[in-house]
C-alpha cells in the first residue's frame, strides 16, 4: 500500500531532576551540598532514508516518545542524557506543524532535523549554596520536552512529471524511457500510486521521471485518484502532458488538453505555470489530420509538441533527448523553505492562573509550578526559601489585590496553605 501522508504525535524526553545530596567523607567535616544536575531529555530526530518510498510505517504507529534524562546524584555527578529517538522518513518528505500547517523542514536535502527538543536537566542543590544558606535542601526539577503533533507529507523528488487522462499511455512511456516496470493495462486507473523511473540519456546525463495516476475532471476537488497524488509533481521542474491523439476513447484531444490544464490550475496556479511539453501519444493508430489539428492548437498556445507512439517507440528517443536539454536550462528541483516559528514558553516568566471559589484560592501553572517542584516542604529552610520566592515575585501582592482574606485556604499546585499576612 502506498501511503504518502501521515500525522503523528511526538514527545521529546523530560530533563532529569537535580539531586539534593551532601558530601560525606571520613575526616572531612561539613562537606556541604554536592547534588549533581539532571541529564538532558532526548530529542526527536527525523532522518531521511533513501531506502524508504512510502509513509506506511506511520500508519500503524502514531506516537513517538524519546527517553527522559536521568536524575543527578551525589558527588556532583550529573545524570545521563536521554537517548535521542531516531525516526526515519522517505527522502522528499515535508514536515509540517499540524496545528499551524507551517513547514518545519524539507527532508530532501539529506540532512537530519530535530523535530522536538528534549528538556534541560534541573540544577542540583550545589548550585544554591550561599554564605547564608550553606545547606540548601532543594534542587530544580528537569524541564519537560517539547510535545507536538506533526504531519508528514511525501512529495517525490522527480525532475519530470507525466500528467494526463487515464489510459493515455503515461505508464507505457515511463517503461520505455526507463527501467521502471509500472503496471500496464488497457483500462482506466491501472496506475494506483506514483511510479518513478531514472531515464539515462548519455554518459553522466540522466533525469528522474514520475508517473502519477490519471487526472479526470474534478480532480482538484477530490474526484478520481489524481487529486491525492498531484502533490508528487509539485517539485517537478518540467511537466510532460501526454494526450491520446488517436481519439481511441471517443474523446477530443483538444478538450482533454484543456481539461487537464484547467485541473492543474485549479489545484495550483504555480504548478500550472510550470514549463510544459505536450506529447501526442498513440500516433501509430491516429490519422494525420487529427495529429496536424492538435499540433496546430498546442503550438498556438505556446507549447512544444512531440508526436510519439510509446507502444512502438516511435519518436521516444527524440523526446527523451529534448527533455534532457530542457532540464539543463531549468533551475534545480524545488525545496520548501521552513516558515515555522516555534513558540518558546519560558515557565519562569509565565504568570500563574489564580481562581477563587468562596474563599478557596487556587494558584496553578507558570513559574509557581517550577518553584513548588523544587521545594522540599519537609525542610524548614526550604519552606522559607519557597515563601521568599513567592513574596518577591509578587504573588502575595496579587492575591491581596484580588481580595484574599486572613486564614483563607490557598492551593498552590496541589499544596494547601493557610494565608497569613
């Protein structure tokens, strides 16, 4: 099964907690605090893999979580960093943030991409020692890793894209000019997924051609199969529009030509303006008048025209050479520039949320959560440090502005206290 779009959840690892520890060694009095820092959480890293051709793996597994960093320990030993989680994707995959739809990375450059960064480790209590606080019994917790939902969208890397109605001979042409072996049969939608073939023109000269399922009227709105796979010619530098000039299915070649161009324009104005060569196929069973009429119309529209028969190889070599010449004059394959701007939330700056329910006050989130997680409430000195931080950061003033009264209960991130001035 060919899968070219998938949405997955990724979560980077949490940083390890800092340690609360004190140096204890024979003949060493008052060793002091020596708690080490926590390790950094693992990243989620996307790596392009040329051996993958679809996003099938993401059909069955949709959540990926990296390892957390290890907690710090005594003797100022830092915790081990969490291992990065490597996710392999096909070359040419576009990575988007699902929430905003913005491009995060184009995996066509061959470089890996960090899709979610792990949280930093917390400080051990050795960092908090001062001349007046010589035995701190608290440390900082590790920060959470980035968690988000991303959409993977595969856009094949091809120089040339074959477009046209079903059963006009696109797959036959691909099989003739390359070693690709797509399914070929005399009925519509024989091609159910894109096929790629490498076309060798001469020594050191080749290009990649993509054959997508046939396009029909209404493809831009989802009719047929073409709409789902039009994205695979988004990168193509040159389009080859294949038309059946024999009228073997009782259709007018000119109407077919205009219909496909209209569908391309409705799908993407930029794609419709891409350089295009028009190929009249099945000339071996077409009459000269039909070929002449269609050629005259196409050239009047400003397009180059080639009359071929893919089945008998008539005119195919000339077409291949001309395609290679045109490609030598065109810019490289399109890459998508990232436009995603990551929202950085500094929990140390984010203000907590305060609510009041008949004298029961709740303080949640923001920098307060970080202070609570780093406080050892069984230690008097640590509790005093907690009280000092809340007072200095203006939480008490804020509560008094909101009308808190003496002996009201305040729930601070799950810890209940009685308010006193």
